[in-house]
C-alpha cells in the first residue's frame, strides 16, 4: 500500500531524516522467535486502508536519538502516546489527505515524501486564515496584556546550580567546579551529585531566572536567594561560597551557583511589539486550524486503534536514557556505539 510505504520512508525528525534512518530490514530479525515475530506483525492501528504494526512502531522509536526521545515525555506511557499522536499518526493522515487532493502530482520529486506532503496539506488548511497584517491594534493590545511577560521583562540571569544536602558536600563540589571551570565538568558534577532530580539531568541548568525566581524553564521556580547570590558576581563566575537555598517549608540545602550569562531587561510597548504579536496571533490560529484538521482526519480515517498493543511496546529508562528494549538481531538505538550488523551473505 502506498501510504504504508510512506510510513517506512518518512524520517522521525529532520535530524533523523538527515541521518538516513529507516525501519530496520527484516533480515536483522532472523533470530527472533515465532511468538516474538507474531508480536511484531500484530496490527496496532488501522488508518484508512493503511495498517501500522507493532514492529514498525518499535523500530521507529528505536531509531530516535536519546535526547530527542526524551523530549516526548518522562515515562514510557507518555513517550508511546506522544510519539504515536505527534509523529506516526500525522504522517499517515497527511499522506492520505495529500494523495486525495492530488498534491503528489505537483511535487518535483518523491524523495522528500512526508515533509513536503505534510507542508502542502498544512498550507491548504491555513490558506483560509486572515493575514497577520489585518490584525488590528485593539487585538494586539489585548494579546500584549495577557502575555506581558514576553515583552516587558526585568533583567534575567542564566544560572547553573548544583544542590547539595550539606555545606561540607557543597564546599567539596565547589572546589571541584572551580578547579576546572568548564560546562562539561559542571554538568557532570550536577548529573552525579546534585540532589535536585528535576534539574540534574540537564546539568543543573536553571534557565534564565528573574529576580523573583521565575525561570524561563516551564514549571521551574528558583529560590530568590540563589538569584541574589548570582547577581553579586560577573557573567562566567562561580559564586565563591555555597548559597543557603530553601528546599521546602522547613528544609534547606546548599547550592553551588554559576552565573553563565545575562539577559538584558526588555521593556516594550504594544506598538513596539505589534509586528511580533500579529505574527504570534496568526501562528496560534494556524496551530488551532491544523489541530482541528488533524482531528477531522483522525475521526474520518482511524477505524481501529489497539491500545493494548500500543501500550505493550516496551520502553525502559537506563542512566537517564529512554530506549526501547532490544531483541535478538535488533538494531541498537542510536548513540550506544554498537556496530550495526552487516547483511549475511548467502
């Protein structure tokens, strides 16, 4: 089936596509048991005349570099669902819609299959939207008030921090960080020693932090004492002493704080930001129209979704890297450094 062939060819992301990653060839699974092969061949979803097997989904997930796979969620269930909903399903639905509209006949080449078809179909959806230039100042001002923090912000400081349970531990970490003041060293120390498990996996990066502790990282709030301490040193300097940081209503920790840079204060009026705001309003309208279009396509074409098979795709977490399980003969996920088996000779 043509759409199924598209699914096999399409890249997961631009980076994966550039690497030329495709579904693993069947000869790699020669050692798989009949029961396991039956599991791989089981159909997880019917989309129009297209079927997607468990094996295809597993191979696609296994082909994603770890740092990209982690962006789909923090749990196996979240990754499975988001990967299917945001990658696999739109690929097939856009292919079906584009073929129905004869968009393929307008394409100069068949090599860029999914990216071009998805873009062409999305362009059809957004053609009926109003032009951003037609958005009036009253709407611009209303958007500005709701999103003022995007356009009228105080100076913010980029902060990296390692949180320790005791002052002694913090002093030891501080000594190590000062001895070799590199991002690689600090990130490794944060990964290994920080007791803040919400930030240690990203090397202690707290983002750009306002004086009140609001961070550019979604959902992250920093003790203002850390920001105050960072403001006493220059960009690139580590605060010379551990900073007492409130970690709960009745608890404290000791932070090793590195000021990495500064984001200048940004004070703009609705008139100053009008062009940017109009573009933002248009993009939000385009995203809503695209989501609505995908929902309509899904309702029209997804005839069966086997949740039990989808949830049965195994994903585990090892040293912070979320990867699929490996069966005999399966291509290891990218980044593990294992050689890919060569095709056996007859």
